[in-house]
C-alpha cells in the first residue's frame, strides 16, 4: 500500500471524529481505497468510513490488506502532523507496522512514524441498501447544535419527519424541548439549506449521547444527511471530497 | 422511551 493524501488534516479529522466511539479497527485496503467498519462496544452504533482511491494522489494497493490499528495510537501519531502536511501511508504485503510520512509543503521537514499493527478479529456486517422514507440534508453545525441543546434535557430525541418539516423533540425531568426545521433554500448561502425529501412520514426515537458523538464529524463537511425509515437504524452521513464518506448508523429505541 | 435496539438486529453478518 502506498497512499498519499494532500492534507493530513482529513485523516486527522476522521480519526478524531470516531476515536471515542470505536477503539481498535481494521483499515481494509484494496484498489478501490481504504474502508473501515466498526461497531461501538455496546453494538448500538456502527461507523462506516470509505476513503476512495480518488481521494489520494497517487493511490496504489497491490494486494488486499487489513491494517489493524488502535485509534488512540493513530491519533497520537496524527497529532504530530501539521494540518497542511502531505501524508503518505505505506504498508508491506504482510505488514507488522504501518508507516506514516508527513511532509511539509513549505519547509523541507519530513517526519516519519511507524505504528505497530494488531490482529483484530472483527465481525463485518452487511448493510442492506435501503430506500429511506425520509432524507434530510441540513447544515452539520445546525444538527450539532440541536443535539447538544436537547441532551441538556433528555437522554433521547424523537425525530419526526412529515411534509411540514422535521421535528426533534425530547422530554426530561425539567421539561420538554423541540426544534422544528422546514425545507429552506437560501440562494445566497446554500450551505444553510435544509432539504427534506419524504416518501412517507416517519417518527423514531434515538439516544442523544450517540448523536452528540457522531457530531464530532461536523468539521469534515458543511452538510450532514440524515436518513430515516421506520424500525431501521438512522443513517447520519458526512460526505467528503471524491465520493468518500463517513457514515454512522444508530439503532433506534423501540417499543411502547 | 423504548428499549435500545442493537445494530446486529438489523445488519446481518457477511
């Protein structure tokens, strides 16, 4: 494997966003790119990352390899990179280590680190293609704010999408709270658009602590996409350049 | 508030 990223910052932000949710992960490398899939310890949330080969320049992976990496170790090393550094990941065919090289585009500094790999026996889940009842695109910062505000009141949020809009509501010991967003197009600031595509109304309840955790990815993309269907996990997607993505799935709370 | 479901109830092994 040899994969060169123009900005180390991308990998730094991705790992920073998921490191509190999942600890030891396989980075599955093949000629289409670098993928990661991992559940949190409680098996309530699933992280699915895909960094497509096109996100790297150049990208070369001659043989499929799984790099088992502890994310807190990876984060320690990534913190040694300047955000603007060029990052090259390298690994042999049957690697014991992954090699990270940081190059400054402005100076002649070149830093090199190896991280020891681990054998991780990780269950790989098949995620079915789903036609979601509701797909909501909204500013990532807005979603983060709603989750942070509501967790002050309650552990859970009900997300209800209807043709009127999408309503995030919660109730807790001190009282209730709700935020409703309607479809909204801002010609001058399209990054503030809220788009709700609905095939049928849907209402589901989710644990807010996971959603707040997912929102650590807000710095990766201006927009977040929420996809909901009855009785299936919520998909929270941050789209990255070159069709790469960071997706989180969250199992709903069911009952009553 | 309902019971927290598990991801593996929805996504099978592959």
